[in-house]
C-alpha cells in the first residue's frame, strides 16, 4: 500500500470522525490517568455502561495518587456493576507501580507503560496515542472488523499470521499528525458504522476504497468467532436478617464465580430441591449455630457472567432464636468473611450486579 493511499484513507476517516464522533467524557481530556481509566473500563463493557460509572469513579479516585492509596476492596466496590473485576485489581496494582516507580506520572513510553500490570498492546497504543500524541497503533475488535473489510482479509484474526498483518496495517495507516484521533476514528467507525451485523455501508467514509464492499463480501468478513460453550449453573443463597441488617459473605479467592466479591451466603446446587438442606448445612457450618431455611425461594433470578448462565435462588432463613439466647450475642467467627450489612451500605462493598438485581426483586 502506497503512502498516497494511506494518507487518503487517514484523511477520509479523520474528516468523518470530526463531524460524527460521539461526545464522551473521556474525549474531553488529555489527562493520561483519565484516558487510561476509560480504556480499562471499556474492555468487555459497553460505552453506555461506562458513561454512567466513569465520573463517579473519578469522584472517588480523582488521580493516580488517590487510587494507589486506596484498598482493593474500595476499588472493587466502586467498580461494581462493570464486571470483569480482575481489571480493577490490575489497574490498582499498576497505579501503585506508577506512583512508586514513575513519580505518579503515566510513563509516555511503550516499553515502560506496557510493562505495567494489566496493560497490553491495545491499551498501550490507545493511551499513548490519545494522551501523548504518539504514533502507536491499536487493534481491538472494532479495528479488526474495519481493517479486515477494508482490505478483504480472510482467515482467523485471532491467529498469529492475520493478527500480525492487522497490527502492521494499523501502524502503516497511522496519521503522524493526529495519531490519537485516527485510532479513535477507526474504533468509532467500527462501533457506529462498520458493525458486526447490518453495517451501514452507505454512511461509510471509506466505502469507495473498501475491498469487501466492492466484492460483496461484507457479511462474510471477518471470520466469525467461535462461541464459547455456555455453562448453566444453579446457585442458591440465603437471606438472613438481624437488627435491620443482612448477612453477607465474601466469596473465597478460589471460588468459580464472583471470587472475592460479597454475596448472600451461597452454594452451587445440582437441583433446586436439594437447596434447603444443603444451605442449612452450609450456613450452620459458617455460623456455628442452628439455622432454619425455608423450603420455597423468595425469588429466582437469571443472571449471566461471561460463559456462565446462572439461575440464582434466594431462600429465606433465620438463626434459631433459642440458640442465640443461650449463647448471647451471635459473634461472627474470625476469618469467616461474614458481615452484617445494612441495605444502604451494600453499595460500599464489592458486590456483583446479581446482588442488586436480587434485592430489587424481593
């Protein structure tokens, strides 16, 4: 591809971006921390959801120093509802490294920035190009789709040969004068026009040079991803009230679902019918006191997490009153990760949207 052709494509994309880009909060700043935060949030999460959470996160952690000084529980709690919580944990670790090793300033170097926890090639290219105007390329799902169609590239974008070619093309097409805007233009085109299904080719600024459009191949390029097999899981939990507070349990680090998140005391079950008996044994083991679990769930909530399709049943339960009278105040065991939480305080904990969904339904 000649320099003249690359300049033409870059020019068409930038002119379209200037008149068509969405007004998003992270596009109103050149602060590397805020741009980095937006890129981490946007991974595996929709723009609409991130728009709602971006400003609230910044109110809590306005800069890298305040983020680095916080606890993991505080950060994950503020991340609640965005999913993929490992991103928040890695972001916190990276912030602490930036403060400790780079004086609190995001390093404008691909080698240094790319060495931080949770920072891959895409995040490196996005942050350095947008925040520092460095000519770093990016390749994400939207860019893959745009480039594969633009140059009629067949094959699997997840495999090394095509992946390498896509990164080379993204580098070759880069606009030296406006690298950040060019990268955002590629992503914006994929998000708004060159969509996976039903692309709006008539609105595409590069339609006339698109090889897939010329060859009537748009619906067949790029090669569709193989869908991960979805696993169905029955999850059962208990709702125990005491003094206006709800018993919550922090999932263990080795939990298959929602590890290190706060949830109603819960277990996986093979069938709903066995839940009351299994829950009784489980909660009595946690509390060291007799517990009565109802036979009928208060609510059953469908929920999805990555490749898991969950049906969560919440059962009413109570601690045996005579046991409490004999023992006095029921004290939660040390290291049991149990806590009595007022409903108004639940948002201060790292909780899944499953908890909010369940509370809203009962």
